[in-house]
């Protein structure tokens, strides 16, 4: 009940007569007492018209206030905002009760005094009396003070020996402003005195989505002193309220939005916008940041007919398609929805494959013939590169009358007369005769090592003959061939590795970049693996695997003797025969490897059968000898 009485009292004061500072103070005092009595746990409301060093103004959005990104402009007013005492005052800031002013004089007279303007707008200066500086800006206050103080300081008007005077603001007052209409926190609010209408609304918590941002009224003494359109500021940076100060007792009124429309599609900022009555679709597109480059010239509009123009509620909604060229003439109704259509995706490219500098997709135009395209793809005008290109160009073209594409064969000299169409596929082939410069190398123990041209079916025998044959430091058994082997990993990437080719003979046919390596003769054998002294042993004629292992210290326990193998100098691998291991020959440069049984306790059926076979063979031999002796 108390709050209802106070609201009626405030409303009567606002709309019935001018509000004096004393009346505002009385109202605020009563409101404060009522809030304290009814909310003892809450802090008391801070009174206006007092120095701001005692007022900490921090404005935060209301917890139940949701900013919708669909509505343009409201988020400008819904944000945190801090005000500090060191803010620069507006150039036309009006002094009033509660303000602290500092008056400084220097020159022939030096003096500095601080005054607080009382509730009647007066300051008291000794030997002069009361001076009314309320409702003046700082510049006008300086002129008035010079005039009044010159009565006791004559040098204020002396041009030869002048005394200078300056007025500065010290501590400043807060002001009381009323917010009405579609604001988030209607009623009286304490506002920083340097505020303009934008920052005042931010301090009041912003504007509701039903409120206008283009028809904001600043009311002073029951008269509308200004109507503000925030769109000029939000869209174009025009701050038409810059020199429009907010004073104590002002009313900021936010009326309802009269017309709001929605624009979507190919615009830079699709949102809901407020329009004035005479504004058109062209203005709306400007507010939306203009059209995207992908926009077509067409838009679809959905509208709702007004009550007075409806034939029936069943046909209240209707739509139309418009050309954006006429957007300046299209007036929209409240609630309209506009969708700007994109341009269609159409085929306008051809693809070039094969022997050109830059294969890929290229756009075509009405004057883009095959020759222009090939010259753009690169290579045909380079006399060296040109030799690697076949003259005949193949073109595949989609055909609606057949399943497969239609093919064309065009010589480059006639390409200027061939007109391309979208989706054509152009194939440029390589002249293999020009780039077919293949070669191989022979290195090592030959009479003439080097690189040689590769011809059709060049064999290893022919390669050695070209290299002048093997010299006395080499051997036919020491020939190996290295080849670049190409493979692909699980991701399809090509892998190139240099690998030795095994099982070669003199009739083996070479390939491009093969390297024939004739190793120099060696007088040692390498024994590696599970032997007592692995390493190199001197070679002797008719040396066997068994003899080489014996020279390397013999087999260590758990050796897999029957799985030993020999790596020949040409890269071939030869397993040691189960029954002829002792007789397996080795040659200079060979490597013998003896593997180890990593799990000796595991039963080896193969070894068991081998040992059993050897034992049975020995028994059979003994029996035969005994039988022969008996005869």
C-alpha cells in the first residue's frame, strides 16, 4: 500500500508539474525508509544529489533479463558499466546542488578555495557574499565569478597585471532520472551526472524487446526536448545525443515498437529490426549490413495484413516475391519476414588433366576457347616444355543422349576454333619419346665404372660388357643390383626404398636407375650369431660352413644349427642343407648366421626328426658294414 501511494505521488509530480530538488529528495527519503522497513536485511538505497566518491555505481544486467541475438541493438544497452570520478565532464555540463567546485586565482593575486553548491544553488565567497552558479556550465560560471569577484580583486579585469581565474569540478553529485515505458527497470534511478541518454539507459538496465530504440523521448519540464534514434549511432556512428546532457529530474520515455520486421538469408546481419513508417526494404537491407556477394536479386516476403485491410482472418497471412532492384519502393508491414535468396550453384568450370604446368579446374566464359585455356594451364608456350607434350588433345563432354561422354580429338594448332562447355574434361598427354632418358650405373670392381644409357632389354651381361668387364679384383659371384622400389602405405602415400635384388643371373634385365655393384674380392668370411667368437675369419680354399663356424669358436649351446644360413655377396640367402651342412661351401665376402633357440625347453619336432633320421641312417650303415663283414 505504501508503495502504491508513493508511485501515485511520483506520477502526479512527474506529469502534473515541474519537479524541484527538494520534492525529489522528500520522495526518495520516503522510498528509502519504506524499503528499509520492509527489507531490513537489504542495504539502504543510496540518495542522489551527493558526492560520487560516496556512490559506487556499477551497473550489471538483471538476472532475469535475457539478451536475444535476434533483436538488433538491445545488447548495446545490456552490459556491465563502471563510472569513475576521473571521467571528463561534458563540455556543457550544468552545475547544480551537491557539486563541488574549485576556484583558483593566480597572477597578481594567488588563491584557491573549494565550495559545495548548496541546495539553493549558491556558494558563499567571503567579502562578496552568496553567488548563484547553479544551472550554469563551467564557462558561464567563470564569467559570472570574474564579474562578481572583480569587486574585491580589481586585477581580474587588468590587462597589464592580470589575475587569472579558473573553475574546476571537484566531487560531483549524482542525479535522479525517471525512466518510463518499456525499460527493464522503470521508475527513478540514480545516474552519473556526466551521462548521456545512452549511458543513462545502460545504468537503468536497458530496454525491453517491446521498447523502441528509434523513438526515445527525453522529457524535461513536461516538454519533449529531444527524440533520439539509436540506429543512427549503432549503424553509422552518428552520435546525435552527444551534446544533449541529462539533468536532474529528467524523464526518459521508451514507447512501444510500432513496426518490427525480420530479415534473413543472404544479408550480412540477419536479425529483427525496427522500421519507421516511411522506411523501405532498401533501408532494412542497409540496417542488416547490406547484401552478401552470394545474394540474388530476388527476395521472398511473408506479411500479415492489418485488421482494417483483411478480408478474413483465414487469409491474414500472404506472401510475395520481389526484385531487390525495386527495394526503395517496397514498404513493409509490421511483422513482415523477408528472406533474401542466394544465387544458384551452376556449372561454369572445366577440368584439365595431364601434361600441363597447372592441372585443375578453370572457369570458362563466352570467349574462352580451348587454346586460351591450355595457354592458361601453362606449358604450351615454353619451347622446351612444349616438346614433352603431345599435339593431340582429348576432350570428353557430357551428352544427354548417351550414357558415356562424347569424345573429341583436337590438335593444338586448331584449338582456337574449339569452344569449350561447362564440365568438359581436357586431357593433355606426355610425349614419352622426348622424356625417355633412362640410365643405369655400374660401380665397383669393373674396368670402366660409370653411368650408361639404358636401352630396351639391357641385361646384366651387357651392362658388365659396357663397363669393360670385371677386373681381377672382382668376381661374378660378388655382383649385386640395387633398385628404387616403390610401394604405398596404408594411407596411399608413395614410399621409395633402395632394395637389393636377389636370385639374379647374367640374363637379368635392368631397369631405369638400377645400380650394378661388383664388390671387390675379400679374403675373409663373416660368422655371426650364436657362436663363441663371432666376427671375421680368414678364407681358405674349399672352405665350408662347418669349417668357418669351427674357426669362429664353434656353436654355443642352444644353437639352431639346422636353421643356419649363408648371405652371399650378391645378396642371395642360402639355407644350410639339413644333411649337407658340413659340405656347404662358402666364398670370400659371404656371411654365415647361426640363430639361437630362445626357448630351449620347448620340444622341437623338426630337430627331433632330424636327429632321429641321422641316428637311423647311422644304424643302417653299421648294419650294412656288419653284414658285409659276415659275408
